[in-house]
C-alpha cells in the first residue's frame, strides 16, 4: 500500500456497540467497551508511531484489548487475533461498511 496506511473512520466507528470478536479468557462480553483494536504487527502496517491499517484489526472489548496489547502467550494470542480479524471482516462486509 505504499508509505501511507489505509484509514477508514467508518470501520473504527462501526466497532462501537459490537460484540467482541477476540473472545479471550479475559473477555468481559460488554459491547459498550468494544473498540477497533489494530494489529500490533509490522506486516499489518504497524510502524514507529504508526497504527496498522484500519482493515487490519478486530472488534475487542476492554478486557481483550488489554490482553492483546499485553502480549500474553503469543501462540494463543495470534490464533485469537487471526480468528477475530476474520470474524470482524465478515461483519464489516455483511453490514456494508467495506465491499
């Protein structure tokens, strides 16, 4: 995508009120705390002082967001993140936010 990361405020806004797609053991299942959580990976566009692309992330409650950013157990964290990204993309496509 070049040197500029993809931004889409509609994706970020759509996270509000959504169910958490990460579903870690620390999930609080409270849609009121859900935000769009950007992946913390270079391959997703993350860089020094730069968030990943707005399509590279998932809907996460405050508990799961804290768990993901804490870097706990990378094997399970990475599985949960991949599953959450796919679930999130399914919702974004289904709801017409992206096409």
